C-alpha cells in the first residue's frame, strides 16, 4: 500500500438543535471564557444568533460578536475582526455561519495568537507559525466543508483570492446542527450541495494524495448528498434530508482536505473573483464540462461512483452513467446551469481562462492536464 498522511479535526458532534446548547458544550471542553463569535449580519437578522448568545452567556462566557463577515471576505474584514477581538482580549473563537464566516474565524484564531506573523506571511501551504486560540466551528450551510478543513480563502484584490493551508486551521470542536440549515432557500441549498458533491468527486479522482481514507469518506459523502439533494431543495424542513446533506458535506470536507480538489475549483475561482458568483454556484456551473473533459482519464473511477450514487444503467458504459446522473441531479435541483444565466459576458471568457491558469495548486491535481485553450473551451461549454 502506498504511504499516505491523513489529518482531520479531533471532535465532531451531530445534534439537532445543538446550537442552542453550544455554551454547555464549549464550557465542558475549554477553560477560556472570553469568546469571539464570528458570524454575518444575515444570521443575526434571522434570529439564529440570539439563542446561541444566550446559552453562551448562561454558561459563563463574555461574548464579542463580529457580524460583518461578507461573501468572499476581503483582508480588511478579517483585520477588523481581529482588531475587535483584541480590544476585548478574546481567548477562544467560535465561528458560526457559512464558509466565509468559518474561514474568517479560523484565521482570526491564528492571528490573535501569532507572534507577530502577518497574514501575508501565511499565504500558501504550511506557512503558519506557532499556535492559535481554541477554535470551535458551527456551519449553517451544507456545502463548503470549511468546518473540517485546514484551508481558508481570503479575497486579496479586485478579482484575486489567496489561500492559507496549514494544520493550525483544523478546529478543536465541530458541531453539526442541521436545524440551522432549514431556512436556506432552495437555490442556495442546491448550489452548496453541489459544491459538496464537487469536493467528493474531485477528492476521489485527483492525481495527488488520493488515499483509502479520503476515498471512503468521499464515497459516503457522495452517497448521502446524491440521496438527499433534491429532497432538501423541495422540502427544506425535511430533517432527514437536511442532516444527510450536512453530514455529507462534512465528510466531503474531510476528504478534500486530505486529497485536494482540482479543475472545477480552479475554473470556479475566477467566476467568484470577477463576478462575485457564490462559490457553490460557480462550482455547480463548471462541474458538468469538467466531468466530461476528465472522463478520458477518470472513467474507471466514475464507474465506481456511478454505483455509489445508484445511477441507472442507461449509457454504453458506467462512467457515462455517472456523468449523466450527476447532470440530472443538478438539473433537478434547480441550480442555474449556464454562465450566461449568472451574468457572465462571453467576451470575458478569455480573461477567465487566463486567470484560471494561475490556480496551479489545483490544476496539478486534475486527472487530465489543462491548458489555457482547454480552460477557454470549458468556459465556452458552460456558457
């Protein structure tokens, strides 16, 4: 067996309505009591934060709320979060929200405990020095898997993003409370769910660091996600579907944190940078073209995944059955299917292709080598 390395968070708890008891859970695990709560204004407005705050305070925590996180958070938002926490001498961090809130929480926990290391010094792989504050994460979407990854993405310019990849970004404790995802609209449920499916597929078919543990997690993630995506979109209050989606997204996060993603993400990032298309939707838009492009190399693995998701045997081979079944799932979910539907202009496709080629960390993991001309063809197919 080929040697491999696998890392993940030390503690995951799945509990319906568990967020309302988060203070009890944290108090029993950590001695620190000056808590930074990182979230976004939408969750505050929706009333999701109030019971969390009450339970934290009832269990002895003094809480500083930072609710200015936005999608694709820029460096300035992260710095404002750190400054706010420093003023209150925060000694523990809780991230509650979508991937953006969780990413800001992860980096804030590092920056608040760093010995003078700047954010710019951390960009890249394995460049974080020292420790971080205790960190707990509670996702409110079933998609990014950020709650169990060692990755955080920050917007660094008008249309550019940078990533921090380091073991220090693994949280100490993750709570999966699918009740928090009940109010997610169908289009966001679809986009974030497809995002999680992309994580599972790319972890399973990647060239680098694919291993038996990541494979097992990716298969189970894809099984759960494929079985529950459409139902979660149709009936957002379906507890079984919501818990299946959330657990599936977390398992996919564990998979791709150890067996990295590839071309779908590489082509999705420029869409987020230039058009501010949500990350999950940008992945959904590029998945079909990239699946078809990679089929020449990934066919045996696609055939295995066809059985995992129970794809009907209709095409001449099982690999095509998988691609067709994934396409059908995306269509049935109601997610937008074309770049033009998301406001992308055809004349800017060459710029997107050029930018995608900068994602070398991701492209090198793709089962098929991709040139700039290939990237442009894939964008045109998705258009």
